[in-house]
C-alpha cells in the first residue's frame, strides 16, 4: 500500500511540475537525499535491493538512529549488526551491503540535515 501511494504521489508531483513549466522532479534525484525524498522518505530502502538487502538497509537506518541518539561518532564498522549479520551465511554480503547503504542514509539525514 505504501509503495502504491509513493508511486502515485511521485507521478502526481511530476505531472504538477511539468504542468507548471517547472524543472522536472527527477532533477532532485542527483543527490542521495533527493532520491529518497522522492521515493517514500529518506528511510525507505531503494527498490532495486532484494529482500535481504532491504532488511539490512532498514537495520542500518535503525543503527544510525541508535548511534545518533547515544551521541556516538558515526561508524558503520562499530555496529555489531554490520560486523556479525543476523542472517544465514549465504545472505551475509547482501545484508551487509544493504545495512551499509541504510546506515549512510541515516547518518546523512540525522547528523548532517539536523545541523
């Protein structure tokens, strides 16, 4: 349901921008923050990730939130979930790849956008 709403909202916004002779909304996709704001908010996992990587992405965002809330220096390598993924061995790399992307998106939003 959220994905359908996000797609509908993005299409409506794109149509409104084109109708108003404004710059196309896709120009914001050149930045990481712009991409995620268009596709369901900054914490939404990218659509191209598989299920395991999306799980990792979500956990990475939560890891960044925990580090921010505890006033820790942001470092993905300090997260136990990144070093020791809670998934079977065959899924470890996909989870870690997603976790790292989610963690970096969280750090960008929490540490840099709130200043």
